[in-house]
C-alpha cells in the first residue's frame, strides 16, 4: 500500500469516527407526548399508575403533564391516539449549535413554535424532539399550572424515570445511518444510548408498524403479582413481558407500556 493510500485510509476512518460522534451531550429521555381521544380519562389512568401529586395542566390548552421521576409524559387531545414524539434532553442546550450540527450531517429539522427546541424526523417520519434537559422545570415556570389529583388508592408504581424507547423502522440499514448521525455510535445492532437511557430500533412488521412501539419506565421495586391485579382492575391489557423482571401491558388507548424495576 502506498503512502497516499494509507493517508486516504486513515482520513476515511477519521471521517467515519467523526460521523459516529455527536457534540450534543444527552442527559437522557426527557419526556414522551402522545394524543388520545379523552385527555381526562387518560390522565386519570396514568395518575393512578404513577401518582397524582405531580400533575400539571397547560395554561391555554387541555394538555396534561404527569411527572415520572426525572422525566414526564404529556397527554394531548386528538381523534386518533398516537405517540407524537419523544424528547431527548441535552445538557447546555444551544439551539444555534444544534442547528449547525444537524445541517452538517444533512439532517432536516423543524423548530417548535416556542423557538426553544427543534424536531428531527427519521426516514419513516417518526419524530424526536431535541431540547434542554429537565423540561419539567421549564413547564412549571412557563407553560403549565399544578393540577394535583386525589387518588382513591395509592399509586401502582413509584416512577424513577422514562428509560427506554423502542422504535419500529421499515429499513434498518437506512434508519441506523440516520440515528447514528443523530445519537452517535450504536452500542449494538439497532441499539443506542441516549445519556443514561436506551433507544432501540426494531424491524417493522404486520403487527408493529413504523413508529414508536413501546416505552419503558423504571420504577422502585414492586410485586409483579400485586401490580398485575391492580392493572387488570384499571383496564390495562396485560402482555407477556419481553424482558426478565419487567411487566408489560397495553393502556386503554392501546399504547404499549413496560415497567421495570430500577437497578
């Protein structure tokens, strides 16, 4: 191999390493937002699951927010239930720097009306929001007001954080290339770390259309048999857990939820 070929080889390897990295320092999964036909009903369901003390209402819309330890969920109104987006929290978030990086990687983005965060769609149209870490604090300061709930019984789980997102994709290779630019080097086939949290890709199928397939919440230690009985009474449809030590179910709107004991 000639000197010129060696230089080209090392240059190519350096370029690949650079592409596999991202200057965005992710803290983790900040929140998930989904739409439902009945916001009040869904809020009541999740408050009974994860606690009613930390519920807030948007000051101008019907949207509700429910704290999940260091993360939260947002519930909005629409005729068709769907996960609208998942937000990744970035330390020292600077939207101009994020714009510059996304542009350098050839990733299209669209800012939210607030101008404080932006969104990136994957090849299937699944949207990730990029924003400052600790979005709950911003909500409380700028967007929402407390709306605590009094529960008939203690909450089913004590949530620690939203910790795992699974996304179905139609073209694994194409999606891997997209997410590697956005999230950095994968930890395995279809597996990425977002700060402390997990982000996985799975191949879409007849039963798993493109889009968000499942979200996982870590909670304090719980008794599987006891919480299964509680979930059944609340209208959840139990499924076989895909991971040891987890419990998995469909909520009343059909969203797949997994709860795992915090390590």
